[in-house]
C-alpha cells in the first residue's frame, strides 16, 4: 500500500474543509488525535499485561506445583 503524497493530502484536507468548515475541523482533528492516543495507550497496556502473564508462566514452569 502506497501512502498518499503531499498533493493527495492537500486535496483530502481541502475536501474536509469544504465538508466540515473551518470551525469544526480543528475539533474533529482533536477528537481523532485523542482517539489515537487512547488506542495507543490501551494497546501499550495490553502489551504490558501480556508480558506480565508470560513472566508469570515462566516462573510457574520453573517451579511446578507437586
């Protein structure tokens, strides 16, 4: 998949400006940015949780219950 170039982003931005207007566009951008940050934080938390369970499994395999 090829990322859009500068011209394509300019066209996308122009169309978005026409659709939502100059007052709504910054709010929309902020909402999208906040959603991406929340998603990134949530996925980072998931990775940490998986690492924690993996280390727990390693410890159990070292010391099996009899």
